[in-house]
C-alpha cells in the first residue's frame, strides 16, 4: 500500500481581534484509510469564507452561535471540491468529483453521506464552492425567501462584489428590481455596474453613504441584503420604506470585535415602517437545495448569472488568504487551489 501524506491547517491559538498567521499551524500527517461508508477525498479547491471567523471563537460575544466552535488543534472547517481516491461506499467510485466539508486539508476520509457529487460537464468544478454552492444558495434563498424581492422593488446589497452579494444583486435584476450595490473600491463598483448590470454603486470607503442612498433610493428601500452589519446597516435603516424587508446574512465588519458595538437600535425604523428584519443560515433551506441549484445552474449556463473567482494557489497560503478576505482584499469568491484541476476548466 502506498503511504500518502495529508497536509492540514489547524487552529493553534484563538484570535482575539484580527486573525494573524501565528494563530494557525500547518502540519503533515499520514492520510487515514477510509472506513466502511467513507470516501477518501483529495482536495482540488478549498473555500475560505467569513463565517469561519466565528468558529474560531471560544464563545460568541453576540450570544450562542448556530454552529459549535473549533477546539485548539482542530482542522479549520470549510468546504472543498475534491476527487475521490478510494471509496468504501457503493454510491461513489474513484475519480468522482465531490463537494464536501473536509476543511483545510489535502487528503482525508469523510462520510459519504456528507458529500455531494459534482457533474464536471455542468460548469467548472470550482463553482461548487461559489455560485453553484453555499454562497450562491445563500444569495438565492436570502433574496427570494427571506427578502421576498419582487418586480419594482428597490434593493440595496452590501459587500456587493463578493461571493454572495454579487449573486443576490443579479438575481434581483432578473426579478425586475432596481439594484444598488455597496462595495469597497472603485474597481468593485465599476464591476457590479458595468459587468453585473447593477443600476448604481456606492464606494463605502469614499462616498457619503447616507447622501448616496438619498439620491439613488428616493422612494426608500424595499429590500436590504446585509452582509456587513455595523455602521452601514445603521445608515441603511434610515432609508427603509413601509413594508421593507431587511435580510441579515452576515456581519463581516463585526467579526473581529472583542465587544459588541454601541449602535443605533433598528426598532424605531422597523416600527415606523412596518418593516421586518430577519436573519437566516442557508441550511434552513437544505430540503430545497436540489431544486434551487437546478435553477441557478440554468441561469449560469444561459449567461444570465455571471461570477468572478479570486483563486490563490497553494494550501500553505490559506491562512493569509483568509485574513485578507476579512479585510475585503478579495474580488469575487476567494478559493484556494490545492492541486491541479483534472478538467482544466478554470
């Protein structure tokens, strides 16, 4: 039997504020042999996502989280797209491509029940971590089920060039909405307007958000898709209209805080405008995943949904890529390429 190595990245220390490279540890171990009902997966692409920061906390300053925290020495959680090297499950065979929650490692077994088979001919396999994966489904259900966006609505989206925001904005346009995106650079603003067909964009690093919302949303905001929280959310709440829906998807501006910010309470705006604010996680809609992915795949294949991937090579670069993601350095869905893609489709 050939002995194969697994390179994995562990949580060495818990970050108190912004994560640093010293909070992670890279180690090489012998890959485990799959047991009955398991598949041995070799990672091709690995995802880094903002939610991972919350899993590094011992306790959540905002209250109990929807997912358990990592323990010191655990492999960092996360989704991968990989190739099945060996299967002890009848539903998979060597050579199959899967999306699964293997975490930040290169070769490891996992229960076959936790894997999703990918069809490489449908779209580039990396999209299973982005537009045809968790981020895309988050945008789809957040906008349509929580936000209930409909034709004629004024929709505002923060982190609008990111993996979730860019998709949510495009779906809103497909549904006949007027869409305003908030992003962190002129390049990102140009992208969402010129490439993704948003109606307008606000650069939160240089523009006055309050004035821009007054200009672009003169009748008020019907749907706000929030990926950042913080002061941007406070400002947006001053512009919601009657019956508005505020979708709480993420709070990336707050993930590195040691204490909750003292902020404007949203309750007056909700009361005055009979508005609704609702948080969600994409697993709330797990039973609808096949149907939702089928619709998303049609939009992607027809060119109605576009996507951008920010691919960084080498698993050793995962911690720095994750740190940069929390700073907003990414442009599109940030993905780590761990090994050669056998389909050469990216």
